[in-house]
C-alpha cells in the first residue's frame, strides 16, 4: 500500500506542479489554456497557483525526509479542498468537461489523505 500511495502522491504532485506553475508564473499561458482564468482576478489565479505548488511540495517532502510526515495528509486534504472548490466553480459556470479532471484529482487527493493517515496509525 505504501508504494501505491507514493505513486498517487507523485501523480498528484506532478499535476499540481504543472497547473500551479502555469497559474502562478505563466499567467498568459494559463489564460490561453483555461478560459476561466480571464474571468478571475489575476491575484486570485496567482494565489491558487501558489497554493497548488506548496501543496505539491507538501505531498512529497515531509514523507521523503521523514520530517513531520503528518503534513502529507494535511497537504492532500488542502489540495482536495482546492479541487472541490474548483469543481463547484466550474459547475456554476456550466463547464462540465472541466469537472472530470477535478473529480479525478479529488479522488487521488482523498485517497492520499486517508491512506497516509491510516498508514501512520498502523
């Protein structure tokens, strides 16, 4: 199970590093990739991107260094919240195709959060 959790953490981290980097540091690319970016304040897009980048680091670094590994399920839960809010946002805008990605990342994030908590307890 530990290996499966690491794979899920890696997939999540890569996905959030990609999207977080675009939102935080490649605004024009993000704007051309996602229609919603044009309708949201630039500072909010930056904040979301930064939160995703920090969450991605929180998925890997604490577990890899064995320094405060409880931060891994906390980071996963935080990313799950971001993705859930994103899904609600897309639903309100009628962007139903976008929600599929949100649901997949939500499932991965919840799997990591719950799995790592249970792994620590055993």
